[in-house]
């Protein structure tokens, strides 16, 4: 049986206008032990959002 990944915070709409600002805030204020998952309608825009914040990311977040 496959194990379902667990995250502390899941941000839906991360590729949108408001999601961009929420993602930035999460990356700067979260505790280092918290895991974040992001989801959006556009995979390419979502990947670009993550690339814009590579300096804030402490580990690679998988996309599903």
C-alpha cells in the first residue's frame, strides 16, 4: 500500500495572484520543521513561482 504524503500546510491556488503573496509570506514566516505543499491550475506558473523563491526554499517540494 502506498503511503499518502502528509504536509503541515497546503496552499491551493499558489499559481494565482493572491497565492503568490501567500506563498512568499509562508516561506518567510514558517517554522523550519513545517512542510508546505503547493497546488495550482497551471503547472508551468506553479513551477515558475517556486523558481522565484529558490533562495527561500530549504528543500525541494515534490509536485503531484
